[in-house]
C-alpha cells in the first residue's frame, strides 16, 4: 500500500470549504459547449449593414461570409458577378485601389428579404476621396445576401474623383 492507507482506500483531496450561508453560488466556468461566438445577424437590414461595415473595414473575408455561395453582384449596367468566388474577385480588384472605403447612409428601407439602401459611398485612393451617390438593392435569405445590385451615375462617379483630386491638390498647396 504505497499511499500508507488501509486496503481499498483512495486519497481524495479535501472538499473546498463551504461558503457562508446566504452567499450566492458562482456560475460554473464556461466550457466549450457553453462558449459560442456572437451569432451572425439574420435580420435582412442588419445583414446588409454588417456586410457594408465589413467592406468599410476592408475585411473581405468577413463580408464574403455574409454572402450566399450563389450570390449575384452587379454594378448596373456592367455584367453581374455570379457566385462567391466571382464576387470576391470583383471586390478584390475594386478594393486594391482603395486605401479606405466609407458608407454614409441616407435611407435604408426593407420589405421582407429585400433591403434598399440610398447612400453615399466614399472611396479614398491616396490623398483623393471621392464621394458619390449609390442606390443598392439587396436580397437576404436565411441570413445571407443572395443578390446585391448597385446603381449610380457613372458621370457623378467620374466627377467625384475629379472633385476629390482638386481638393487634394488645393489642400497640398494651402494646408
């Protein structure tokens, strides 16, 4: 008997001292079964806002996680990108020129799975910040974006970069 006790005896540690009467019992420590990440939004408006927030952070993986595998994205009148891989490639090409991206919401409206956004998107490339009006249509099913279609005035987009460039030059000359 290596433990020095009687046959069949197992050494057990002493139990923790009892808490004084009336003391609330602390909750058990979290276990992997009770720890869960923040659930992804499922409300269509929240999904769209979370998606655009991820794009503002230039976090393409987080944005794409909110898209259905068969998502369709289109900047009207350009050809649509179909499927997560094509949409991610399109966004990666667009964002490679952007040092920052911001969304200023003007109006957001939802009817069931359809979310309409009227917004000003601001793309920053180096010292040039170009803000232009965009109207977006999103469809969200089961917490994932299945359709994203943006419409904007191409002339306004071009002029916004001209205005942004002029502002950057003026700021450089007169800081």
